[in-house]
C-alpha cells in the first residue's frame, strides 16, 4: 500500500508531470513492486505445496474451467505478444474436479508457457475426448527444454529459471494425480513444449455417475 501511495505521489508531480527525480524514484518503486510480487509468488508456491492435503472434488464443467483460466491470463499474454489458439469441444461430459485446485494446476502451465516465450509466440490449448477420458494439452512455441530438464521438470525444487521455486510443475503433477489423472511432457530445445493432462470423465454406470 505504501509503495502504491509513493508511486501515485511521484507520478503526479508538482506541475502535473513527474520530475527527473520522481522518474528515478518511480523506476525504483516499480522494481520493488516486481520483487515483492516475485517473493509473494515464491511464498505462495511453497505454502501451497507444503499444505498438501486432499482435493475436494465435485462434478464440474471442464471446458468452462479451462476458459476461465485462459481469460485470466489472456491480458498479460497479449501484452507479451502471445497469441491464444483454443480448441475445446462442445458437449463434453462433466469431470470430477476440485475447481480451485485444478485452476491452479492449469495456471501453473500457462505461466510456465509465458515464461518460455519472452519475445512472444503461440499458446495452443486443446481438449479432446478419447473414449471415457479427456486429454487437455497446453503447448507453447517457446525456448523448449533439453532432455535432462524434461526428465526432471516435475521434481520438487528443480528449476532452470533464475529465481524459480521449482514447485509450480511438481504442484501441478500432484493436483492432477489427486484427480485420478496423469500428466506428461514433450519438449524440444528451441521449438517449444507441450504438457498433456489426461482425466477420467464422469460417466453413468448402472444408473450412477462415476469416474471412468
């Protein structure tokens, strides 16, 4: 709050325009705000992973859940020159989800994709029904990973990013597994990365709806 007030004061200036000194202070304030945001993310990731616990699942619209996550990240992605390509099916059966937890898992993948495309690119999100399962893919056209990083990317505390916590992808895997699903990754250095999540659909068995 204090930084926001300082930012407002410096941005206003005595004549309506910030002075050279105010501009220097503003630059430092913005740097502090970015660092605070980064530290908050690290702490939140750590606490989320440390809490663990079980998910609380209920029948949910997976397509709507995916769209809400994409709507959330679209503005920042657009600013970074990232274009969204989305292919989601109509009429998909419900999925047993802890919506909040699963949104966090998808958000981690979207943020991971954004960080892999600092100069812009394409984010491709698809969902395809295969029998009694649905496969969600999140693909970027970013820097990609070498074979060692692909092998280790889901390890707790493993990160190739400066200042990375190494908890985002491990948290995503745990959430997916708590939904009776599985996650895999394909990547090629310099060409991009694709994460795929497979989840069971909620289907009717002997008059009762159950995970497939």
